[in-house]
C-alpha cells in the first residue's frame, strides 16, 4: 500500500526498518511518498522525497537493512560515501547511518531477517558486525533489482492470490541473493577514503551532536571542543551532510522550533513565547526563513493541530 503526504513529518513517521530523524534542507515540492509490501518474511519499502534532506538513524533490531536510490544515484551519500548506480548501503541491526540527498529522489529499502541474509545463521558473519557499509555489487544486478521494485510498486494493488504469492517468491529470492552479494562485498577490503578515516569523522560529528546542535554554536568553539581543526570540522560536516556545521546547526534549530510549535497549545502560549523558549528572538526574519523551508508561517504550524 502506498501513501502520499504533504508534510515531511508524516513521511518521517511512516518510514519503517529504522528509527530516524530527518532534517529538511530544501523543499522544491511538498509531496512525500511511502509504500510497502511484505515479501515472504522480508519487507520491501519504497518512497519519494519532497526535497533535499538528511536522514539520520539506526536500523531496528532483528535483521539487516539494504537501502538504495531508484534514481539520481549520484545525489546520495551514506555516511560520507558517494553512491552510484552499482552501489548500495547494507547495515546490521542497531547500526547507525546518515543518508544525505542533494535533491528530491526515489528510493527503496529491504528489511531482511537475520536468518535470511546469508543462509540460516548470520551470527558469525564478520562483515555484518561492522555496522553500516556502502558496497559495490554491480550496475547490472542493481538495474534488475530496481526494475523489479518498480514493477512491484506499479502492480502492488493488483497483486492478489496466487499471482501475489508467485511474485513474492521471485522477489524474495532476488533480495536474498542481493543480500548475500552485499555481505560478500562488505567483507572485502574497503577502498581508500579521502581525508580522515570515516570512523574518525563520525566521532567528530557525534561530538557535535552531543554539544548542542539543536541550538546555534560557534564553529571555532565546536572545533576546539572536538579537538580538531576548523577545517576538519567543516570537511566532516560537508562530507556527511553536504552542508556546513553552521548551516546544519541553524536547520536543526528550525526543526526544533517547529516541533515545539506543533505540540504547544495556542490557548496557553503564543508563537513568540514558544520561539523565545527555543532561543529565537528575531521573529520577523525567522518567520520568513521558516516559510521558505516549510511552506507555512510559524503561526500556521502553531494553530494547525487545533483547527
């Protein structure tokens, strides 16, 4: 079943397979889509983003997640690593990831129970204990997978009875083989990574999030607290999120204010009071930027749930 949303928050809540937090960077079209289909014991999910965004999260327990864009491959990075038409993300249970999309795009993911990923038992599969990996499995295999996913998306409502069972068997075999190939590729030595190792960059970013990314921070102070140079901090943010640390911090401040406006009761607090609690006092300027990002004024967000 496929659902269409005008708000990215509803889209965020509908996404399965992971606990996520999305940061909207730009909103060219207010349309987000999520659909899904059970494929045996696996679950296929597909979607379309309504803008440029960063998705941070962790895979839910019990299995492994495969993620890949269905188009605009070069606009996607996972944990700072560029995707292309022949690569995908595979992440084990509890593994953290960051997907940075430079434009609106379509995507799909498959959640695979542990016993299906590499035979009946994956507990001793070393590559899967390494967290989230970007692996290259080849353009032709992924082209066939994408074509199959597109077909399932189009035919989902029409697949009934024995036809659905047959389609799901074919899809399950294809996804199982894809997972095995991805796990095999994950076990190979990773290629060279520009600059600091990915793990080091991830540590820098985690430190930044722990020290107030919901409010503004000065780049020199953040770099000093993370024990890195300002250049390293900026490079880590640019590689991971596609934006500067100052821009990321400001966007998180906008999202934090939006959440506060959504939950505050208009009969008990005004917009200015809510924004002041969030440390925002340039109300006119903030309202203009807020509208460009979210497509509505702060007052409209504040009142919407109570109309």
